[in-house]
């Protein structure tokens, strides 16, 4: 019963008794009649008076309520201070996390844009250059093969030509050995052999001067003169020796050309392999760079997501704290108002004669 009376007093006094502590009981009664809470208060006061309740009990109850309100207000202040400390610590933590995320994002973007991507472009350019070198290398290789093939064909044709000339000279020498008193047919046959030699020698050949001198000597000669035959034999032998020397020289030159050709091909193959080795090495570096770009990009995306999360958490925390601050202020105001009303009620109970109050 005491508790009910106290609560009614607090509520009623909040609306009608703030500035009426010094009013007369009659005027106070009129004010209380204006509200249901006031009527209820008057009714309870009347019952308390009719029951002969001690005023000291009501005073003790109101004082106990006042103490409870003071304790509640102190607990409210303590809890809110704890919440404020928690809020401030969380705000500091989130701001630090936001700052760290922003730093990580800035550094990651800088690493990707100013280090890794230029490095990748540099490596890709290097690979493209090496592949171009390889292409040029294979082109040179094919050209070397073609030139060597053409030179070898020319060598074989020249050797065949000189071989044919050697056979023709041998035929002419064999024929001259049979000439003592040659018939017209034998002379004609010898001249045909010389024409065969002439046909086997190209005009620009080194053998051409020897052939021209031989033909001049053999033209319109009397083959019965052994001295003339001897001169022709000597000329043919010199011519034959020159042919053999030319064959030997060209054969040696061909062998040297083949050796140089093989060395050149080996060099080109070595260069091609070196280019490939460098391409493989650069590709390893390029793969590592691309992997690093992927890793940093993944880290960057994660930190961007972290930043959004931290900012959202900070906004939510600020909003919640703002709401809790409003609740705290409202609750504190309510506690303060109730405490003031309680103190006014206590003063009223201590000064009013309840036996004169009637509803």
C-alpha cells in the first residue's frame, strides 16, 4: 500500500504540484481535483487519514523512493559512462582500422600502378623483342641454307664442266699420240675434240685463255710436223694441269665454305637457343609478376571491403550511441523530474494535515 501511494504521489505531483508547495490545503485540494491522478492521490490520502496511518510511515516510504531514485540516477550515470568509454574506445579502434585500410589501399594501388604494371609491360616488351630476334635469326638461317645450296649447285656445275674439259683434253692427247702422217679425217677428228673442249669451257672461265691459245696453235697446222704436235701436246698438258688445279682449288674452297656454313648454322642455332633461354627466364619473371599483381589486387579488394565494413560499423556505432545518448538524456531528465517531485511530495506530506482532505 505504501508503494502505491508513493507512485501516485510522484505522478500526480509531476503535473499539478511543482509550484504549489506553499499553497493552502484547500487550494491544493482544488488543484488535485482537476486530474484523475490528483483525485486518486486525494482518495489515497483520505484513506490513509481515515485509517489513522502514521504520517511517519508515508514519510519513510517517500524518503526510500527518493533514495531509490538517487541510486537509480547514479547507476544510470555509471552505466552511461561505461557505455561512453566503450563507444570512445570503439571509435578510436574503428578510426585506426579505417586509417590502416586507407594506407593499405593507397600503397597497394601505388605498387600495382607504378611498379608491377610497368614491370609487366617491360617484361612483355622484352619477350616481344626476343621473339623478333628469333624470327630474324630463323630468316638468316634460311637465307644461309639457300645461299649454301645455290653455291653448292654452282660448285657441282663448275666441277662437272671442268671434269668434262679434262675428259676432252685426255681424248685430244690420246688422238695426238696416234698422229704421225695424219689423214684429213684424223685432223678433222682432232679439231672436233678441240671444239668439244671449247664447248665445255664457259667464256668467263679461268680456262678460257688457255683454250684460246690452244685453238690458235692448232688452227691450220701441219700435223706431220712433230714439233708442232709436241707444242700442242705441251699446251694440252698445261691446260689439263690448270683444269685439275682449278678443280682442286674449287673443291678446297667448297670444303671451306661447307665448314664456314656449318659454323654459321651452329652460331645461329646457338643464338636462337640463347634467345629462347632468355624468353623462358623472362616468362618466369612475367609469371611471378602477374601472380604478384593478382595477390596485391586480391589484397587491395579485401582492404577496400574492409574499409567499407569499418566505415559502416563506425556509422552504426555513432548512430547507436546517438540513440543511446538520447535515451540517457530522456531517462536522466525523467529521474531528475521524479526526484524533484518526490522531494516536493515529501515536503507536502510533512506540512499538510491529511485529516482535512476529502475527495
